[in-house]
């Protein structure tokens, strides 16, 4: 049970986890180490430049950051009550600490229209939430959640301190009535027999490119969406948090996780209130190791968020046919 608390996680960003943000005048390049500084696209973390300008992929203004500084920022998480009960509200509080100075971090980039993303996943991987804590006192973030059943939960925080690289950090949370044998509650994922599923007004079919995703190699997870009532291809998908979809992926051991967005995202120059997408939404990414993964894809349709869950295998390069 001790190992569950330690969670030796490997963080992998599939594409980007950032949205439109403008460079604040008070942040000057002189404040940062010259050999580590670059101008970075907040939506495409792989696009960097040594001079200011706009991203060639999406047109967003580049922001100053340290994309090559891979230090992990500290994250303090507290819960009230300290040991929550399943089915009852618990207040979660978060504080981010600079790895070099130990100071509380108070300034964050907007990452897909939000400064802080939080994913809550149960150990059996049946429960998933993508929510957004709100700012309170300087450097403090908080949100109330209700954990539906006893057990272990992973809290995955996704944020980007200003002037630093994007961060994804996990912390454990265990309910008061979890029981002693948490290992017995570990997920045992089963591959989907049918790649087509219906969630309310949308029906989605999942495919992969290549058909077998290979660990350590880029691939694509593709959703083709239709209207449940008519079967017609969906062409009026709304932009949600600056993209036509959000994909969170975690392996069965809860030790590797990714947060991805579509290969093609709406330009910030467009009016996201009226721009529409579909029927195909393609997520690009790299899975770090072979194994079984569960993914949750979220789409916005007629002002509601629709979440699809799918399970798939990632093979070793030697298993590729």
C-alpha cells in the first residue's frame, strides 16, 4: 500500500496543454537565464523560437518560458476533511512551489483558457473528472469534489507557471472507508469489443493510426462522431476550452499519463463562439511504454460536455506487425 502513495510517475505530454496567453509587460527576458530562455507557443509546446513572434502552427503570440528546464515544481495538496468519505463533499486546496526558491508561485499561463486543470481518476478507472480549481488567496487554488465510492483516487494537476515549462503532477487521495487492501482495487481493464459507443446525443467510433499503437512512437487516436438520432456525420461540434476536443490517457498501473488536444485546433483569430468542427477529431501523441491504457475524450455539443471512454493496448516495437 505504501507504493501507492509514492506513485513513481512518468509524465508525457502528447501535444500541448496550453491556450492563448499574452506576454505580460512586467516579465522581461532579463529576469531569466539567457541560456534557458525561449519563446514558446502556449498551445504547441514543441514550437519554440529565440525571438518573439507568433506560432507558425496556430498564430498565437509566443510567450517567454524555459522549455528546457525540466525541474518539477512542488505541489502541496490538502483536503478538508483531511480524510474524506465517499459520497460526501471534500474541499481540495492546491499550492504550487518553485523548485529553486521554494517560494509560492502566483503567476500562471492560461492553458486552454484555464490556468489550472485537474483530473480526478478512481483506482478502478471507472470514475473520471476534468475540472478546474479556482484561485483564492495568492498562490492558492481550491475546488469541491464528491468522490462517488470508497478507495484510492489519483489527482493529476496540469498547469504552466509563467516563465517555466508546463507541469503535470499527481497526488494520491484515499477515502476514510477505502479498506485495507487497496491493491485488490487495482484496475483490470478490458479491451473494447466494439469501438463504437453512444453517449447521449453523440455516437463515436474510435480508430488508431497505426492500427496498433507502438510505445515510444507517435501515433493518433481518432474519433469519428455522428448524431445519435439521425446517424448523420456531426459537423456542428463546438469549441471547448479552445479546442474541438480534450483527451486524457492513463495506463492501467496509473503510472503514465498524457493530456492531448486535436492535431487541428481552431485559430485564436476565429470567433470560438460560432466556429464548428467535426465529424473527425484526431489526437496525436506518444505512449511511453507498452501496456493497456484507458482514454477519456471530451467534446462539447449543444453546450453540453460529452465524455467517451475507451480502452486500448500499446505494443512494444518488437510486437509491431
